[in-house]
C-alpha cells in the first residue's frame, strides 16, 4: 500500500509540474502576442530554468525565447537562444532562418576560413536531423539489416540471396553512418564548446593577462569556439581561425 501511495504522490507531482509549465508557456505566448516582450522573456526564462532543473531542454522554448529577445532589441541573447534551439533541432528551417536574420544585426562580419567541400557536405547532411532522429534512423537500418540477413540465410533462390547480401552491405554502411551522426550530434549537445560574446565590446588578448597585447576586438552576438580556460580567462577562436583570450564573463556557452 505504501508503494502505491508513493507512486500516486509522484504522479500527482509530475502532473502538477507539467500543468504549471504548460500554463507558463501559454502566458508567455500570450504576452508575446500582446507585444509585452519583457514579460514574455521573463516567463520563458522561468520555463527554461525549470526544464534545466529537470534535466530537459526544448528547442521550441529556446526558439520562442529567442524571438522574444529579438523583438525586445536584445540581439545577442536572441542569437544565443537560437543557437541553443538549433543545437537541439539542427534540421529546423525556421530556427536557421531567424538565426541568419539576427546575425545581420551584429557588428562583426567575420569571413569563415576555407574548409574542404566534402567536410561541409557531411556536416550539412549530419545537421539535417537531431541525435534522436538519427538514432531512430539507425534502428530502422538495423532492423532492415536483420531482415536481409534472415532472408539470405533461409531463402533458397540464388538471385534473392545475392540481392539481400549486397543490400545488407549497403544497409550496414548506412547503419554505421547514422550511428556516427547520432553520436556526433549527442556529443555536441553534451560537450558544448561554442559560445556567444555577450559584452557590447571586448578586447581579445594574446594571453590570459589583462596587461598583454590586444589582438582584436569582438562585439556582442559573435559566435566563438571555446578552446581552453585559465583561471577567469578563456581562449576563444573565431570563424576565420584567429585565436585569443578574453574574460569568461564576456562569453556565454551555447
């Protein structure tokens, strides 16, 4: 009886939490439609904080929060939340469109360093789906692979055996690729090594020392790669390959 009572309490708590989250999202959406963007931001941030405390994240919530920040004139925070949404759902065209548009509003226009076309093509293919979707695709390929193996083993007709044998090889290759993409996407979500400059303007130094030489300056909204840390300093790398150091407080991790 105590076990059933405990389960009932957990179910009730879960339902209450879910109802609160849904109510808050509804209120945030209503505030956004009423052009009360500050209130919308406040409510969406509450939902984000609650989801993080529960070990969950939602691309949709980050996307809506990004829209609210953009409408409120806070471009850097809009970009930050669009990037977080894109990390969770890289195939979403609306997120990509709004992120590209928000980037036109920032000061720094950095040319991307040249990369091998095949690498760009593979990354584009990988970013069509999230890690969960790629994992589902991998499962589907695995089932198809087992069907081909079973057909090869138990069907006597030679042309069918040959067809299923070669089909199994092709499917196995796609199975490996799907698993690699799923792992890569999940690794990007767990080990986040990119960030957004949040300071209006910040100096990028040659070393983790305020008295070192300034290399260049970056402005809010610029995306950077995070390499390593040293105390309160972090080494960043921008799209053109330039590397330097800045204070951790100037960067927020995506």
